[in-house]
C-alpha cells in the first residue's frame, strides 16, 4: 500500500549521517491499517482476477512497518483486516534524500545495529522487571520495542528482494542474527536454489515477469523468430569490427536478452523441481497481467496443480491461516471464486468473487454498445488521468448521444483523437474501447457524480484511470 506522501522531518538542520528515523526509512512501529482502502483500483483489479486476500504491507524504505493479512474488499479498513502484525516488512532499500543509510551495505549495518540494540534494551528491561531496585528505568522507544516480537521469535522479518546478491546478504544476516524470516520477490532465485534449500522461511515468488525484447517483438521479424530459440542463434564470441556491423551486434544482444529472460520464465518450475514450497507475490506485478504471467509460468514447466496450490493452500499454510483460508470447506471464511472454465485457460472469465461473504459480480446484462442507464450521467467532456510506470498521462474524453446510443472521442496527451467504440452504460459502469498504435485499449470505469475511477487495459498491461467531468448537459 502506498505511503501518505509525507516527507518526514526534513530541514536544513538534518544531520545526513544521523537523520530522523522516518527520513532514514526506519518505521517498524508503523502499521499498514491507515493505508488500507477497499476501493483501491489495484485491489479491485486483483479481485476481478479472483484474488480475495493477501499479506499487505506499507510502502517505504528499509523498515516501512508491520503488515496485515487483509481482505481485498469491504466497506472500510476495519472490514479488511483479518490479522494484524503477522510480520515486519523489510528490504535492502536505501534512504531517500542523500542521508544515511545511503548504500546497501549501510542498510545492512543499520539493520544489525538496530537488532543488537533491541537485544540490549530487551535484556535491560527483563533485568529491571526482575529487580528494579537501584536501577534506572531502561530506555524505551517505539522503534526498538517494535523489534521485540522478532527477538522472541513470534514475528518474522518479511524481506522483499528480487536480485540474487540481496538474497545472499539477507540469508547471511539471518544466519548471523537468528531472526525468523519470510522471503518474497525471489525473481533471481533460480541462481541460488541450493542456498534456499533447507532455509526455514516461507517463500513467495513474484508474479512480475520481464517483458519481451522490444526490438524483436515489434520491429524485426527475423530476430523475433530466432528469440524463440535464442541459445541456438546467440554467438557469445561475436565482435563488432566497424560501425557497419553494429546491427548484427544489436541482434546478438537481443538474443542474449531473450536467453536471460527465459530463466526468469522458468523460475517457478525450477523452484518446484528443487522441492521448494512457495506461494506467490503480486508486488511489482501489474494487477491486470497476473493471470497472463501465471499462464506463462505454466507454459514454461510449472505444473498447473502446483500453480493452483501456490495461489490457495500453500500461502494459507505458510501464513498460518490454513484453519480459515485456502480450501473450500464448511466453516471457513467465504472467500470464493467462480469462473466459467478452468482458471488458467486464456478464455476463462471470473464470474463472481466472494470476499468474506461479500459478492462481487462480474457478469453484466449490459452488452457491448448497450445503454440502459440515464445518459445524462455521462454525456459531456471529461478530463482523465491515466497512471503508468512512466508517469501520469492526461487528456479528455467527450461523450454525446441519447438513450438510443452514445458516441464520442478520446483525446490523448499529445492531442491525438480516436473514436470511442462499443460504448455501454448501465447507470453505474461506463465501458468502451479505443484503437491506438499500441493496440486496442479497453476502459471500464465506475461513474459517481461528476467523477469516475476504473481501469484501462491492453497489451501494455492494466493501469488505473480517474476522471472528472468538466462540462455536461444542462440540468
């Protein structure tokens, strides 16, 4: 969950070598509860893909705070929380603003310092409780106190790390300090299967996958054909003697990219073949891409039944929730997904998702292009903001027509216009598609007064879109 955009206690008098804890990214006493929002667009997209609950953590740097097992739905944050503080979230992430810890090794040193100091304070507190006479009251603060459950072995540090070097460093730190551990991310875990074997820690593999090489995917048919079997065509000894042969080197690098990418696509199968039990993590993954990425993992060797277990029974067991979640049984929490076919089939659609008994219905009686709601709620000009990893894109949407049908235009951030296709409106949900150079973009938003919020999906992924009506029919 994103943070509250606060800048921390910044100012001219900040000592960069010893900044305030929040500026240094050290907030283990922070809870994720204030940041939970059942109407978050990413959670809505995950729910539409059948996800009902997960371990949710606050965003931040090295120690952002405590997570929660949260339902992906409800009317408020209180409705969402199933279990608080199952783990403290941690990562090898440097502080923002050129303050300590500003390097990976500094983060590890700071982790070690915090842990050792928490041990000292806990020992002093135990001595004081046993016999306080003649002793000063031990120093107390919420940051070190938040680590006490970790010292007691009750709460794990949930480290997120994708690269192999960070994973090695985390495992070494754990061996040195002895804290209970949970590992998520693991994108490069195919490089350290032996190191993970025998590690007593729940594992959660990212559902984010690297994209195809753009040049081969978009422009060069010959390279696109060869990247299906990159090892057959890649030349590790290729040298470029002149400017004239740079195109050949570019193609060879493209093949190397494809070879490296293939290892990531096979990571889930590699972990499975090594006998490692894991669940999945959706952090860093585009919510609208997770089912496509699951299919890709299956196509690259992950058994379908293992993929299903990693979505259901395994994470429930790894998080200690098997008595409440993971299987469909009488008396368990009513988190259910109803599809019109095999969940992993490309043409299968989620029909209903139940979150703690609440029904989210994804079947609609409104066909594409059908208007059953009052068009005055959508006719007019809307300004929109599309959130993408490259930044926000802004433009306008114009809709006109009557109950017999709607038409309109979609104006992009550079002023380019495209006609809206297949506009439907049922009184709440407005849906349409737009053709673009990147392919067809499908947009579905929920209209509430003069604002809307929803998702734009296409070959590029699925991203949040919000809008506000700037002009409309006279009322």
